[in-house]
């Protein structure tokens, strides 16, 4: 076979369809090649099929393109969908939750004799339902916790819950959908009354028609990936231990699973004894075989306080985000993203008697130029930096021009050259901890890792990039770097400090130089500079900079006076407060009253690392605060925007003020090889803007950077922003970028008045996020000549003359 054709099926009706897009992106990034051709298909909430372009997979969420599917994608009848599927050798369903993991899509493929990757319909159905799977493994003799089942139309919910609490003397329980995914609609409850309320919520939102009630497990959580070897035998890789704070009876929910924060820590390898690790592996393999699963899967479970191992959740389609458990655990035995995906596809090919195409040996070419990707740092945005840097590193691994290497900048200013497997940890702190104990972990786990490799028929010696980490000073790092791709956000990585340091060491780097970086990092100074430029139709948001010490010793009456004075001075009804010098997400809050101001100031004075959700009105998510003590605050007028929502497949726009929030990328064209021949005037391309939609009044860190959460509409629909207004706005953004001497690339956030075309600049990000679903990728793909992410990253390096 010269080329293997794979139909990639993503989306679906479940609430986890956004995570499905993340998984599909990873498959496209790492599996697609000259020998493997991938055609994406998308199923909407009503299970209608569409053939979509590869470019559309880089949209952040299904809501980004659901409303425009009819214009941008090909709608397919069931017969046409099947006809196009049949043009491929294999289907690869990467849908999570209902219809993707419950056997429904598998049943469709089986009925129509379409070969596919993953487990059969009957296997998926038997292990996906949390209640029935618990009953099945109990009958097989595995340890289980008791559970009860509530059905939507029965009137016995109160009685069942009350008896369950009494019988098992529960102080806390878990309420969850019986057949939902493993992250959404799961609640921790303390009383029968609360359990009844949460069950009612699940039913009312139609998350499921059946709800499971079980005791709150006490112990240590884990998750383990199982692959099949060439003989069809299941092999469990080294599990990941999930450490989270249960003091407040929190659970490992959607946010903790998919957004890197210190609220949860992953330990891969786990801190369990080798005996416990082996027991988890053996039990997982037994259950994989008992459920008749195929190709791959992920099982979640607990090592309980009594020493028993309980498997609580079975996922026949494991998530495939860039640092997902699948890739994290596979890397511990020397498998790259591409290698483990190839292994899974090869397993399916053997089952169907399909030949797997041999990859052509690469001819000797000009050596690739080394690119050192630096991420981490000491700001509150170091986890987003980790997501950006890891994504840049992984995408550039396919480059024919550059050879990327990952490096972590730790809080103390040391730099660590990272091996492949340690780069995939959840947070910068986890990476550092694993670097510090890498030698002892290697010794402790040598036998277990070797056993997995032998059973999977892998080479005993992993590639060089899977070795041990190397620690160095920042000076040593600079002296050994030709080009540094800065994936840092906020602080010294974005305020010109590191830019100056690299310039002094004659090291090329992406993004603007020292002076522009220093200016744009200071939100107040940026506003004053924009004000002084006097560009017609463009200005800063009315604001005021105040030192934190200004509020020292304030009584409540003083805060009331300060609040009224600020409202009067800024001509505002409510205010936004943020640290003057930090990243674009840290500590940003909408204030509604003097008491809100007082509470925020006291939290800043206490140097809290995090503002818990619901601390302030309308605050549905936790807010990360700067790591460094806040010295100055920027207080701005809150700009009330129109309401824009995507409901189902329709875009709803309710005019209120005419203001909408947009973000705009600017990109400098690649420079000539000899920089001295360049004209002085910059050559910037202004991308089509994205409308950014916040669930609440202020965009959360998830909505900005995390795939599957925020909605970014690229480009703005003409029904909202007319072509003349859009062109006027792009022209203004271009003029501003030229005046500020933006080099390389940047992202400018602003409020746009859709009637007048006026712009109010929020901030300028000289190192914009490059996470897997960033709007920067969307906008580059929306150009007349689309730039795919890998090519865009190459452009960001080439435009600095490297």
C-alpha cells in the first residue's frame, strides 16, 4: 500500500465535542504524512455529517464554525457520508461521550462494513455505562464500590438516595450521569437533599436519563492507558497518579483535567510502590480483555485507603490532546506522539488484514537549523506558556527547515533541556519536580518500563531525545543557542528583559525587540503612548494607574469615596481592575461596587495566588493572580458590549451599545537573508480579526487559551461587522503596529464600534499565546492564502532572518 487513507470523525452531540476537536487536531498534526492521508468529517449536535477542511479543525470549539457550516463545509446525507467514508481504508472516530464512546458510531460503521480504529459497538456499550460496567466488573470478581441508579421518569429518587446514604453511612457521595463522559456533570454532594438537587439538574439539562449515585472515594486517583500488541494482547503502560485537594471535597472535573493549574498535579510515573503499579497494570489488562476492547483505551480508578484497587470509569476512546494521558504515558516507554498513533493504527490494520504503508527513507538533505523553544518562567501565566511552548515544539517537529528542542525556564531562572517524556507533564512545577528526580525515577522504573517495551515489541533503547534532562544557567543557554523561540508570557519573558539579554548575546528570537516589548508589557504606558499618537478613530480605554499602597489603611468609607471618584473621572458605571504589569489574563476582574474594590484590594495585599470562583458577583471561574506581589493597578472603564452567542447552529447578535471585543494578529513578512538590505519600513500583514465572546463580563484564561472552551469567530460575519468597517479597523491596527515598531508578530486586543469603526485598545501582546487552538492560527488560516500552523511558526522564525 502506497498510501493509507483515514477518515477522521470528530464532533458529535455530547458536551465533550470540543475535546473531540482537540483530539482530532493531534491526530492530524502527528499522524498525517506523505504515507497517511487524513480526511476530516464533523458531526454536529444533531449528528448531521459534514466533510470539513483540515483548516477547520483548528477552530477552537464547535461553536466557532457550527453557525457557518453551510457556507464553509459540505453537508452530507447519510448515503453520501457513507460513500465518502468508503473511499478511505479506515475510519478513526475520535468523539468522546455519547455517540462516540457508547457504541453508536461504532454500530453505524459495523452495520455498513466500514473498518474502523477502536473497540466494537458491543464492547463500547458494555463498558461506557458507569452503572452497568460497575455491575459487570463486580460479577467478574473485581473490587467495586456500591452504587445506586436513578431513572429520569421514576418518582423514587428521594427514597433511593435516602436509603443509599443510610445503608452506607455516607458523609459524602458522587452524583454523575450514567453514560456521559468522565468530566462533565459530575458533582460531589454532602447530603441526600443536595444529591437530589444535582440529580434533578442532570435530568433537567438532559445530560442523561439515568444518574449514578456512589460513595465519595477516599484514596489516590489514577488513570492508565492500555494498548494492544501485535498479537492482540493488552498491555497497560505506566499509570498516572492524579493528586488534587480533597479537603473541600473537590473532584477531578473538566477544568482540572484540561486546563493546567496548580489545583491538580499529575505524577507520571506515579508515587505508588512498584507492586501497586504492577497490580494496576494486570487488573487493567484483565478488564480490557473482559470487555473485549480493541486497539487502545483508558481506565480511571482509585487506590483506596484500604489498599483495594477500584476501576471507576472506562473510556474506549481516550482523549488525545497534546499532553494527554495517552501521549504522556506512551512517552515513558519511548513512544513519540506519532509513534503511539502509528502503533494504534497498525493494530487496527492487522485486524482487518490491511497493509500498513512503509515510510520512505528520507534522503539526505541540508541539516535542519536548531531552534530552542523556551517556556515556563515565573509568572502566573507559566502554565499557558507551557501549553504554547509545547505546541510550538511539537508542530515544528514536522518542519523540514528547523529542528526544535524544548527548554524549561524555572522560577529560579535556571534553564532545563527537556527530554521528550518530561515535556508532556501537566504543569511547569511537575516538569521541574520530574527533572530533579529523573535519575532515581529511571533507576526505580527501569524494570517496569522494560517489561512494557518487551510486551509491546518496542526497541529496548529509546531514542536519544528520551534521555535525562540537563540543567544550565540562562547564560549557558544563550551561549549555546542560535535561535530561541520564546514561548513565554508576561514578566521578564515579555517585558524586554529577556529580549535585551538575548540581543547582548547575539541570539536571534521571535517577536518584537526590547523597547517595543517593554512598552507593550506596561498596560498604562501603552495607553498613554496610544493616546499621544493621536490616531483618528483609535485610542485607549479610559483608565487610571494607582499604586496598591494608595489604598493602605483605607476604611470602607474611603473605598466608597474612591469608587465614586473613579466612576466620575472615567465616566463609567462599573470598572475593570488588573495588575499594571503582568500577562493578559492574570488578576483581571469586573468590579460592580465599592465593596468589590475593597475585597479585591485586600486579596491583592494578602498576595493570594488564586481568587476562588464565586468570590465576586458573576465570577464563575477561579482567577489566577500574579506570582510577584502587585505594586501597581490599572483601573479602567468597563466597556459594555453587544451580546453575541452561538446557540445550536445559529449566531445570535443583540445590539446594545455597538461595541464588540476583537483580537487581531499582525505578522511581518519573512526578511531577506541579509538583514542589512531590508527597507526601514516594516512589512506587516494585518489578519482578519476574531470576535472574542466571553461567557461572563471578562474573558477567562480558559476562553483565551484552552481548546474546547472559548468562542472566537474568525473572521467577523458581515451581518455584524460590515466590510468597510472591517477594512477601516484593519487599517487602524496596521498604522498602530507600524507606529509602535512591531517586529515579527503580535496580537492586539481591542473594542470595535461596529457603527463608527472606532477602536479602543485593550492591550498589545508581543508574545501571543500559541496554544493548540489559539486565534492566531485561526486568523492565519482565514487568509486568502491560508497559512497552516506549522508554516506560520516557520514564518515567525524566518521573518527574523534565520
